[in-house]
C-alpha cells in the first residue's frame, strides 16, 4: 500500500520545487510478542510471561512509553527491572531528533537481549499509520499515533491464549492531555512516577525518576536567588545585534564563585569573559553553552587569587556567606589587571551528563532530601530525593541534574546508580573513567566480528605487494612490560659509505578497514588510555598485543619510512613502503642502553643501536639549534605488589640516552610523513600543530626569573630556548629544572587539524613548519588516518570519500583532540589515586620541596622526589591567625613576618588525610620555615600531570 505526500519548497535561486514523498505501508510487520499467533515471525523479543510485580497492574504487561518519558526517564528505562517494552518508531524518530545522547542510550538498551525492548515500526504498518489532520500540530499527531499503536497492540494480542494469561498493554505518559484521551479510548494508561512507585519489589527505582517541572519548583524556596534566564528568541536577537556573546562556560576548579566563558572568534580573535559571583554565574554548569552580557568597564575585575571551595552548607534562603566571599574577591582584584567581565543572561545548550560523587546525608532525621557532592569540583552540589541514604552512605554514586530553578541555591537531580564503595580500587577507577568520558566497555560482538580469524599468517598475496625486509637487523626499544609495540628501528652501513636508517611502524590500517564497526569504534575511542596498572585499549587485544605488535622473532606487517643519510645525519633520500619485518629483539630502554655502553658487545643489534644513537644526538642538536624547546616535567613511576597490585614504591622516572634516541627518529618520521601527505593532499591531510602561546602566558615565567635577577626572552621559541639554557643561579642546581617545569605550564595544547581548514601549521615546541602523528597507530587513531593517506599517496591502497572530505576530517580531529585531552586528565587522576594508596601505609614523611606558585592565601609546593605538587593554605579569616599580605608583582605572600617567594626551598610533612572520604587527599604542612600561630587547613595535593617532553 502506497501513500504519498506532496509539498512545494522554495529553492535558493528563488524558484519553486514540487516534492513528492512516497510512504509505503505494509501489513506483514511483526508485533514481536511470544503470545501472538497471527504474525508469522521468525523470532520474538517480547516475552509471554512479562511479569513485573505492580500494585497497579497485577497481570503480565508490556509497556509503551511516549517520547517525553523516554527523553526524561532514560535512567529508569535502563534499570534491569524494566523489561518487555515496546519502542514505537514514532518515539524513536522524535528522540533521535531531540537528543543524540539519549538516542544512543536507547539504541544500546534495544540491543540488550535480556531487556526485551522491541522496536515496532508503526509508521509503516497499515493499521497503525495515521495522517496528520488539518490544524493538528506535529506533537499532537505523534501523541495520537502512539495511542493508536497502543490500542492496536491491545486488540492484536487479545487471542484466547492471551486472555488466559491476562496480558495487558500499558501506555506510560506524563502528558495529562494525552493520558485523558487514552483513558477515553479505553487504554490502560499511567503516569511514569505513578507506575514506578507501584512496583512492589523495587521501591529504590523511585530514586531514579527525573523530576517533572512542577516538582522542581516544589522543593525550592519562594525567594528568588538568581535572575530569570532570557528566552531563546531574545538571546538569538541579542547575539545577532552584538549585545550578547555566545560561548562555553568553564567553571573554576579552585574558586566556586568564579568562571570564564570562552567566546570563539575568527582566527586569533577568541576571547574569554570573566564571571564572578553567584548572580553573574546564574545557574550555568561547566561546559554549558551560554549567552553572556558584558558589564560596564568600571565593573570589570581581575581573576581572583583566592582559593574557595563550596562546603555545601549554604541554604536556599541564606547566601550571606557567599556575599561576603564575593566582596573579598572584588576587593582582592582592585589593583590587578582587569579583564572583560560579564554575567550569564541565558542558557543556549545544557551539556549535563550523569556525575559521579558521594551523598552528603541530611542532618534532619528521616529527611529524604540530601545534597550530592560531585567528584569534579567544577560541578555544583546537587539536591536529590532518595530513601536509600543509609545504604548509599560511603558509596560512590551517579546522579543526573533535572533542572535548576531560580529559587534554588543548588540544582535538583535524581539518583542514577551506585558504583561501589568509596576508596575501593575498582570503584575509583570506574569513577575516573566515567568522569573523563573514557569509553571502556568491552568490545561488542559487531566490532570483534571484523578481527582476523586465527590462526593468522602472512599470505603470499601480502608478500607480493610488500617489500621483504625480514633480513634487516630490526629491533624495538620500549618501556618495561610494553606489549603494544608500535615501532621498531634499524641502522646499517651501505656500500657507498652512507647509512640506511629505517623506522618501521605496525601496519594497523591493514587490519582496520574504513567504515566497518571496528573502525568506527577505534575512531570514537580515539586513543589508548594508560592508567596505573591498567590499559584501556583503542583496538581489541588480538591486534594491540598480538597481530599488530612488532614483537621479536615473529613476522609482522609494517609501514616503513627509510632514509639514506650521511654521517652528519643529513637526509639524502626518503622513501616509504609497506613491508614485512622480523624484529630481532624487543628491548627495554635500559637493556638498549646497556648494549650501547658495553664495549664487549659488538653484535649486529648493538652496532645498529650505536649507529642510531650517534645520529640521534646530531639530530637533536640540529633541532635545538633551530629553536626546539627542551622543557621539563616530573613523571612518576609506581612499583606494584605482584599480588595485591597496590603501589609499594613511588619514584620519578629517569630518562636515558635511548629514550632520546627513539624520540628523535619518531619525530623525524612524523615530519617526513607530514610533508609527504601534505604534498599529495593539500586540502585533507591530518596534521598536528602546536600554537605559540600568547605573550600573557609567559607573565608568571618572566616574573619568576626576574625575582632571581634573570631575564627570559619570549619573542620566539628560539629566544625562549636560549634564555632557559643560560638561566642558572649559583648554589641552586635545581633552579633551571624548576624554570623549565614552569615554562611547560605556559605552553598551549598541541592539536590535530585538517590542512584544508587552517593556515597555521607551525609546531612551536618542535620548531618544525609541519608535523603529524604516524608512529603509534596501535594507540592513536590519528596515526591510522595518516597511514591511510600515506598509503594512497604511494599507491599502496585505495582512497574512500570520507578520507578526502576536509569537513569530516575536521570533525574527526575535534573528537581526537577531546579524547586525547580526557585521556591525559584520566591518567593524572589515576596517578593521584595510586599516590594516596602509596601514602596510606607510610604514616608521616618529611620531605624537601620548592614553592612553584604563590597565591593570595596559599603556596603550591613541588616535591621533586615523588613528583608531588600540593597546595598549603593559610587561613586569613581568623583575627587571631596570621596576617596575609599578597604581592601580585613579586609574586610573594607574607605570612606574619615571613615572606614566601616562588622557588623558595621549604620542608614539609606529607601524610594521607582520609577524614573526607569523598576527597581523600595528601596533607602537606610546613616544617621549615617555622611560622608560629599559622592555621593550615587540609590541603589538596596531586601528582603532576604527565606531559610528554616531545610531541612524538
């Protein structure tokens, strides 16, 4: 049966186009129920004994939720108790258009066999399709379509067999009008909350209900605490006229009363608007897209140096304490450089997600309203209703925000699920993976189906199109315990006296073909994430640790970059080829260094390593002469107990010559490949750039150097590198390292981009005009794309549309940049947690450190031995306590009679403070210098983020 819809559409040129849409209807679409005897279906999804114990409906029943129930109660639908649900095509289409995240979650539920969710294509069924009536809104038409489908199911399943079982079809809707019309039509219909509260065996499911709009206002006070948000129409008009700015809201980790809004501009015209105070933040949450209005210039302020944490004690009708703190912020900023300052006038897009954290149980006896404290300090506390408070105490839980009324100090939300006991290693790892949006679920069967069948061997067809390099003395050099070996090297002397150097990279793109489920999963994950004692693979283990890993004494497929060089490390020829290699050794950095240093060893592997090391030193010297930066950061290595997997030792990593040797050739390969793919594909090459920092970024570095009578030039990378090389203080050997650590903090983030979408290719840190990532395709998806581009460039593979589409490449780069940033944050959080485990059984340790930063009420201390960086606060509120004088220009902080400067040497005690189980932290307190009468609150200490020295 064919229906058609005709309408006219205006074209860009001003003409009129007639469009006819055909809509096919069928009568052979299955209902999906085991009860049915009419549909000739090969398989069924909906169970015959669809029993959920309910006070409202004692019979077995199927649920038919409407669109708004799916959109707002997806947490409830995900619960294992909710089964045998009919998702109508009408609902699925509406959800897809209105919320991509909810749509993805719904599709995941539908694919779970044990949930018994069935998608019924009611829009193409002859008996359930309806046409939109004259004057009927699209929303009303869809509501009617849902009622018609529910009625059809009720009648369709009324067979003698079904009557015996008493099977019912229950429509779930929160729309009062829809509910009344369904009842008039004889349907069994309930509100979502009404039905969930009727479930006998699962009363805790009520906690997962998202609040309706009327309920959100019920639990708020009558006093208006925040200004009204402008409607979207006024916001759009304001942005168009220039009176409002649109940007991303970024809350401060250190000060809950401060945030910035990043306003994207053309090129380098992007700006940041500063927000201070609860009223100006106006209920925006971290990562929301907001509209801001700039305040008059005389109201502009500077970022505060005060560190403020919300203790969760505020009531909706008592904001006096916050008002006092806001005054302190503004008074502290009078003399400082002011920035454009504004206020949030409306929310354009909420970027809420389920948040991990812990419950702060209300002190009011038998109260069901409690505050939830998120693990991420940038997220405000959330008020939820739960009857499980006693059970959830001490648990890590997930909570979702439902709304933030203008009468409420905190947003309202609902409980999603429990993750496990706080402090438990598995639970805390799950929290940090969820908080940093790291995809870590097991690979699906659809993904695994694209893996090679075992046993796998290199075929004669593979050999015919590849260069046979198995005879070369190739070896790999990696950290201890590395199983995902991406790269291997060789160096040999040629008959003409020159040297041949090869970088051989795992040919992952041979196994992952464009567009299949395996490729899409790798593209979404973007990167392998390395945690302490755990690795979250980008690709399944069969590839990462076996077939793609360039292990010794097994034949492997590779993509090789081979240079002919003279002994001055000057490149004479470069070629790229798909190859087959047989690595002769898988060495650690220490093992390779030992071979190079041992004069008694002269085998082929050792000779190759010495040749590589000699050339690498020359290459590094050339890079530094061109202005490449040599920065510094402390990287921490844990030694784990073999049985408990708890850290038993903590030390900073020591780098050897072989680290630098591998680094140099990886950089050279990346630069060579970048130039090749750009020459061939100037519009769609995937490249990596490192923007030069704006001059203001260097303020803290120049002030620190000036405090020691030194000058740092920041006009160029070369000027900065030269300044750092000569920046030394007599009797203070560690000063230069501290300065380089500080310089690292001034840098911008390196990012992936598509060559056709950007004109600035320069890599500031490496002083290279062009750069990409080619050398780690097992752990980075960017490298897989680069491999595909290079393969097409040398005629080793065919292209495909998405590879040549610069807009799709640019969108891919955005995801890769996001995943890369999140993986770094997740790694930092993992190191912080394992550092807490390490100090848990250590008691109190006394260690020497250096002041890295000075704040208005705190000093930040670096402990080089452990790579720890901690904040020591001074309490200036107590009149009997110390008088704090902060000098912005120094910068320095005077506490009573002692003045602290950057890079001052201090001695501290380090111990674990587990009094707050939500945010356990390492307590750091001053021993030297001794300051009488100082009140030192519990500080927060975290290991430094691991930052690679070079962008290999």
